[in-house]
């Protein structure tokens, strides 16, 4: 066998003059690692921005719900708050099983979005929840804040 000077004989089944091109597993693993790190660095601000946008949207929608609840109460004669929603999104009938009346009971469920004309779902896809004291779903008399009786109060959790 003739000796090639400056070249080692190839152990490849291919002809010695043909080179096999491609990437090794180590090169592919390093490439994937670099791409993963780049994607993580680039996507983190995007997810933070999406979360902040959802929080802002939820705050705006909660303000709309608050205004709609106050508007509903003031439009009723005599004034009262709406009961939580039934399965169709409309207000349940005060005094029914889903909306008991009385000062010692409370009714909870979804915001009556159809009755109030507000969004059904928050930006995360969950229904807005609503709980009202039974004393306020029955007709009540609202008096001035100066008397200290019958003051309407809408609360939100922080």
C-alpha cells in the first residue's frame, strides 16, 4: 500500500478524498443551549409586558363594574344592588335560593354581566366574582351620608 505523505489514511468507507460534512452532537447541543438562553432573555420582557397589560385591563374593567353596580342601585326604585348572575348572566331573582335576602345572609357568584352590560371574564379568562349582603339585594332606603344610615359601599380586594 502506498504511503500518503502528510495525510493519514481514512478509516471511512468512503474514498479518502471525500469529506463527511455535518455537525457533531456537542456542536448541536451548544447551539441549542445558546438559542434557549437567547429566547429566555428575549421573552421575559414580553411576558412581563403582557402581565402588566392584563392587570391594567382588569383594573379598568373593575372600575366599569363598580360604576355599573352603583348605576344599577340608583336606577332601582327603591334602590338595591343586583343579585349574582344565573347561568345565563342575568341577575337572579331577589329572595330566590340563589339570592336570599336578609341582613345575616350573603349571596355570591358571578357578576350579573348581562344585566349590568359589563364583561363576563377577566383578562385571564376567569369570571368576575361578586358577593353581596342579602340586606342590600332587597329594596332599601338610601339616605344621605350625613345621617350615617344606609350608605352604599362597594369594596375591592387588594
